[in-house]
C-alpha cells in the first residue's frame, strides 16, 4: 500500500515528518504566507501563522485567547528598561510557546545582564512540537525579558530588550 514518493524513496513521503513540517514553516516565513493547506489522498496538513481566524493547528500549548491581539492592539510593555536608539527588540519569529531554558531542570538561556552575540540562543519557541532555537541576532546586553517561561507568544511579539552599547 506504500506509494513511492518522488525521487524513489523507499516508502510514501509522510507530510507529518518533522523535517517536512520545518520546510513548510520556512517556506511560509520566506514567502510571507499566512496559511498552507496541503492534501494528498488521506493525508492532510494545515499550517496557520499569525493567529488567523479559524486556525486549527494542533499546537499543544498554554490556552490561547479567543482572539489573538495584533502588535498594534497589544498594550505597551511596562517601561522597566530604558528605551532609545541603542535598544534592540528580539521578537518571536512564529506563533508558539516560549521556553526560557532548554529543559525544565536547566538554567535559563539568558538573564537580565547576560551578554549576547548574534548567534547566542536566547530561548526556544515550540510550534507544532518542533522546538526552534531563537538566536539573538544582535550583540549587546539583555536589559529586559518581556515574557514568562511557557507563555504562549504570537508572531512578532517582543521577547527581549537588548542594549547594543554593551
């Protein structure tokens, strides 16, 4: 009953393979797509990004609010750290669950005062059981952490403030 996938692989290409899902998420980000819905025979996968209406993506995370606020609707963060041209915001590249540490018993990736480089992993965002390491992409010092561990985050949500002067 197995069908040969294109390229002569040994079995049917499973749309639910982790690598295939990662490729689809990358394609969505690269092309700015809000949704992908693929169907072949009895297989189907639907990926929705950015909290689109009617989303039924199976993300086992903390309960989501009924309507996800857009960045323009979100309340401004408390002014705990100084803002200015030297402050860079690290934002969530996807909808998912924010994790501040690699596992429940480990230390946080970064804390306020941590020095980061562009390739420093600052957190993990889990989307559809795929754990995505998020790099700082800036160099400086973490001055504020804007989300709590295991909190649900939206696409483009501010996660950290980094002072690029130090």
